[in-house]
C-alpha cells in the first residue's frame, strides 16, 4: 500500500512540460506583480508619510484592509467580482497579476513606511541646506537610503508572499499549483505530486533568496552592515 | 437570528448573511484549534531548540526551517489529498485542516519564541546557574517572564496569519466562511453576485483580523518592544 511512485510523474513528458510551464508562469507573475506592487507601495508610503490629506487616509485604510483579509478573497473579488461589476474581460493571468500586485503593494507599503520614518532628520536638513529641491531630495537622498535599509525586510516579505501565490491556480491561472492539481487528477498519486510541488516551491524560494542577496551585495555595497 | 436578518435585509441577502455568519464560527474554531495546537507543538519545538542537546537543537532548527519554507497550500494538499491517498484511507477535512494549520503555526510560533528567548542576555542564564538552579527552574522563574514581554506582540500578530490561513482550507472541502461564500457567489441568485459576496466575506475576515492586528500594535507600544521584536516575516 505504502508505495511511492514518483516515476509516474517524471516519465511522462507532458507532465514534466506542464510543471516547467507552471514554474515559469508562477515565477514571472510573482516577479511582475512584485515590481508593480513595489511602485504602488512607494506611492502609498510617500502620501501617508507626507500626510497628504485624503490620500494619506486612503492609503492607511487600503493597507490595513488588504493586510487583514485573506489573499484568496481578494483574488476572487478581482477575478470574478470586478469584471462583472465593470464589464470587462481579461485573461486569467491578468486578474492574477492585478490581484497579486494589489496584495503585495500593501505589505511593501507597510515596510517602506517604517523605513521612511527611520530616516535620520539630519539627512533631510542637510539636503535642504544644500538647496536641493523636494523631488531631488527624495530621489537622491531619501529613497536610496530607505530602500537600502528596508531591502532585507522586503526580500523576506517577497519570499513569504511568493509562497502564498499558489492560490492563483484557484482562479484558473495555469501556475505551478495548477500543474500539480492537473497531474494529480490524471495519476491519483497525490502524495508524490504534492511532495514534488513542495520541493519545487522551496527550490524557487531559495533561488529567489540567493538572487536577491546578490542584488543586495551589488547595488547596496555602500550600505553599513551590522 | 435567521428571521431577524431576513426581516432586515430581505430574502436572498438575509439568508446569505445568516449562512455566512454561521459558517464564520467554523473559521473561528479552526483558527483557535490551530493556534492552541500550534502553540503546544511550537512550545515543545522551542524547548528543543534551546535545549543543551545538540541533536535535539538540530532537529528543532530543521523543523522550523522546513515548515516555514513549505507553502501552507502544499501542507493542505498533502494532508488533505496526499496522505489519505497514500494510506488508502479517507481523512476527515477537519483533521487535515487542523493538522496542516497546526504544523504551519507551530513552526512560526517556535521561531518567534526562540527569538524572544534568545534576546534575553545570556548573563541571566549564567546568574541562574550560579545560584544553583536547574534548566527548567531558570527558564520558568527568570527567562520566560522576560521573554514573554518580547514575544507577546508578535504572537498576537501571528494569530491574524492563522485566521487568514484558514481561508485556504476550503480547498480540501472544509466547510468554513470561504466555502459557503464561494457557493453563494456561484449561485445564480440575484443579489448574491460575486461583487457583493466577496466584499462581504472580506469584511467578515477584516472584522476578525483587524482587532487582533490593533491589539498586537498596542502591545508593541505598551511593552516597549517596538522594533526590538525578532519578527518572523508574515504575510
């Protein structure tokens, strides 16, 4: 009874192909969503930090709402609710991308906000004393330091979020989890299939970690490390 | 309750609200069980992690690393589909959901608590030993009271992750808020379109999670552990 038959997965070229495509889609969607989410998060953190009326309150509510509701509910709303409400139709991956980007942006915004708060006042005063304009001050002085200081938190948050992206298979995206569920439905070797999937997820997460660490070393080499 | 909601909101809406709210209780039960079970196993793993035995420490590190790296979704699939098929025996969704969420919670809680205990200066241990106290006596009388202060806020904060995590249990057929809500969203009934049901569900989840998030924030400020807390990253 207790028999592991991993070969049923890897001897089938179609299954392997699906897994490979799943890995590619999972990785590319997550990375794209993270980049988009980061840009949105930057905006959210800045308006909240600068106390822009209305926008700051909106940013607070948005971040709290996203952080206190499950990703799957957000995804279902974005994939099934919004299109019906506004009358548009996108491919599945479009919904997934929008849902993930919205989700990521809230978590990143929270991290960036704490980074913005931690910037030493002297840095901004020095920039003012040099007569730098507001946007130059932000781009040249504030942003690089904030991003460098919160980069490790952003990295681990990103990895954590990546591990939750399997739920996009539930809205029809043919990601890694979707490939696994498909193979499972053909072979009924659930245990082997999901062990394989788990190993793939962990391997991708470790690869992400290594890449992001290399980026940290390369771009933020000037940073003082403890 | 059902009649009152129907009276207030009309036929499909009232019934739907009643069903959603009564399904929420299973979300709460599952979260509570996962938190308690995760706390228990997490506590044992923490003990193993700080114990004097090298192999035990290694095992605990491995456990924490392993289950922090495995996606919750995969734990659910493995316990809800994988293990039953492997054993050739049906497993109740309750058992599978409880097992996966407990394991998930235990790894995170163990990591948070390990960080809290190790944030206490080693001089405290040495002082205890100098007084002739044993491991558990030092732990109970000296270390834990101090570590509790550090660990409280992130522990409360993690309960939010557990509640959000339970929303995935519908994948293995667990009947909770998520499951019932999805069924309503798919039902061809006027007034329960996806753009009404899902925001409602989000509001219910929000009502469960937000007070806990606030409590965690309050504790961080109140106990003065803000920024000092060894946070396990959570989404």
